[in-house]
C-alpha cells in the first residue's frame, strides 16, 4: 500500500473527560476491582451460552446479556465500561508517551480500568490514535478520541468468545477508520487497510489461544497494528514488547504460555 496522509482535518471538539474514583464492593490490594467478579457483590461471574433479558443492577435498565454472578447480579456493558473509558480518555489527553503499548499500560494502571471488560474496546484504539498524533501524525485528537469512544462503546463485551472477533482487534480497526475517514462506501486502499488491521490483530490473538485476557489481547493487537499503521500512514510508530504486570489479577492467566508473562515468574 502506498504511504498517504489520511489523518486529520476534523474541526469538532470533544468534552474533557476525567477519571472516576474507586467504587466497587470488592478490590484487590492494588486499588483495582477484584477480577472476574461481580461489580456489585464480588462473587464469580457465570457466562451463559445465549443472551437473555436482564435488569442491570446499576442503571436498572432492561438489557440483553450473557454474564451475571452466582447471585444473579447483572451489570450492563455501558455501566461496566464507563468509568474505565473516562479514565482512558483522561490519560489519552494528558500522556506524553508515544509508544502505544506504554500509552495502553498507563491507561490500564488506572483504578477504574478492570482486568477484563469492554473498556478495552475503547482503550486499544485510543492508544493508537494518541501514538499516531504523538509521532507526528496530523490529527484533531480531541475529536478523534470522542469518536473512538462512541464507536468502541458499541462493541459488546465477550465478543472474543461469542463472535470470534476480539473487541481489542476491532478497536484497532476503528482507529484505522477514524484516521483514514473510511466508510462502508469508501473505494480503494483505505477500506482494505482498515480490514487488514483487524485481520492482523485477530491472527495474533488466534495463535495465542484462550481463555480470554483483555490485557494480552490488547497488547497483541497493538503490536500487530503499529507496524501496519506505520507502513500505510507514513508515520513511524515504534513500540516494544511489554512484560505483563497484571497477571496476578487474572485467575485464567496462561502464565508461561502467554508471550508477555514475566520470565522471572515462569
């Protein structure tokens, strides 16, 4: 694909977002919510094979979902991801990092960002957008972050298992679409670029296997997307393979089968 300047040119602004504080019933010793647990009572989540109508224990709206805790508490995606999305957006507007992995980890370190959850479907794309702008790309970043949050919020939790398409990979594709202004009717290279980005990310995720880890899949997606962005957009986005510092919060960690698991713990 020829290198083109597809980014920038938007004039809309986005409201400033700030992270929320803690507020979950059960937390780990690091200030993060207990992982894989109900946000209401802290008990383990149970994933069903089909969606059912349930009432969210936080907003009390009736919505369809697959997961609830052993006591029947259901938290909808909107309520689950909102605090983490605000925290990620705050980091995105204030970080000085240009490596998308480092940006993502700064977001992940916020107390409002869970170990797993649909906030990663926003976070991954935001990290790429910030990296692109920080590495010299032409982009109205406030507008792009607002658009990333709107689109990423539409990708449900659990798509990695229920749809066969991890939301972190889709998030990278959304960032590619925002940067290039691609729509369903766009002809030519950018349409292919957006879909190729998602394909590369999903391929990396598929090779590693499950069960899900939102941190691992985000890292894999960013490492796959960054060189594709650099090649297609003409902006060098450099990144380094991370060493995971989150594995103790993940009850389903692959440990030495994960490419980011610290060797000292193997």
